[in-house]
C-alpha cells in the first residue's frame, strides 16, 4: 500500500485535475477493498485462535483429570501412562 500511496503522491504533482480525480477515486476504491480484506483476515485469525485455544483447553482438562486420578500401579503401568500422555500432547499440537 505504501508504494501505491507514494505513486499517488507523485501523480498529484504531475497530473492535471481531470486525471487526478480519476486516480484519486481509484486509490480510494483500492483502499476500501484493502480494508475489507484486512477485516476478513482479522476475523479468520480470531476464529482460528479461538479454535486453537479451545483445543488446548480441552487437552489441559483431560490431562488435569488424569493427574487427579488416583493410580495404583507399578513402574511399567506408569511408564505406559506417560507414553499415552506424551502422544496425546504431540497429537494435539500438530
């Protein structure tokens, strides 16, 4: 956009009024369309952020539930549970 506005600034010094009105309207139209694109990208980013945050929150809730659960097991059982939680974390982050 900076390049467009730099070119527009230059054109304001070298163009006559009839051409300048057309160029001004076109630059204004481009600016408006660009704002629509930026708003759409912001909305999309917000939705993706919220979905990701919900996913992480659900995973944290499941891990918390597992951590609060009383486990009576031997070393092999605990090691297997550790592997399950690690795989769950890797899957949720990918």
